[in-house]
């Protein structure tokens, strides 16, 4: 028996095209994000506005094509009525250098909010229920000339629901 009212909708994905991967992420310190507004009147419940502390903005982390992805996984325990969603964002940055190391190290030491832009130009927001953290970071030189010299990192968000999509105008208002 459900304790909440639920309405199911039809999904028809037979004719959808598919392009995987993400273009970039935008990151801000947790304390720099003052509030997030959702339009709950819309069936989608999209985020329509993000308010930042004075002079603060999300900054872009760019990476080479085909080296970034996100995945959201729901874990449910019907016996105790509990569920959560873990979203991981994996990124690869080429060329190990001091400026990238410093940016990654700063993010390791702080809770963050993250906006992910996918290949369709859609945005998802991570950090709605709790801070996003880097849970894995590897700096490597590689062995062969064609090996990665750079960083592999994983951000993790643990939330109550799948990530919310964000309206493009809301993102454009808070990025550098």
C-alpha cells in the first residue's frame, strides 16, 4: 500500500534518438547557493530559479569530449519504507598540472552544488538534498605515450529523488 498519492504517466521512447555523455559541469560551494526554486505546478517539477550569495556564481569545469558521464541509481528497501538515489558524475581531465590539481583539491575539501549539462543541452542539479562531494580522485602520469596523463574524479550526490532538471534560463543566470 502506498502512503502517498501517485499518478503514473506513459513513456514512449521508441522513436527517441540517443546521444550519451555530458558536455560540462558547473560547480559552486554549498554556502554560495542561497536557494533553489521549483515550479511544482508543472508536471515536471523543474528548477526555475537559483539564488546565489552576492557576487557568487557557478564556475565551469570543461573536459574533452567522451570523458564525462553521470549515472543515478535508486536503492529501495520496502521492508522499512526507505529509498535514496545516488548520482555519480565521473570526469577525466587530461594533462596533470598544478592549476587543475588545486581546483580538484579545493573541491575535495568542500561540499558543493553541481549542475551537469548533457549532450542535449539539458541541465540537472545535484546537491538538492545534501552536499555533493568528490569521493574519488586519481592523479596519474600513465606509462605509455598514449596513456592518460591527468585526473579521474568522481562526484557523488545522495538524494531523496532522481535529480531535478533545471530550466536553461535559470542556469544562464548563475554561471560565469
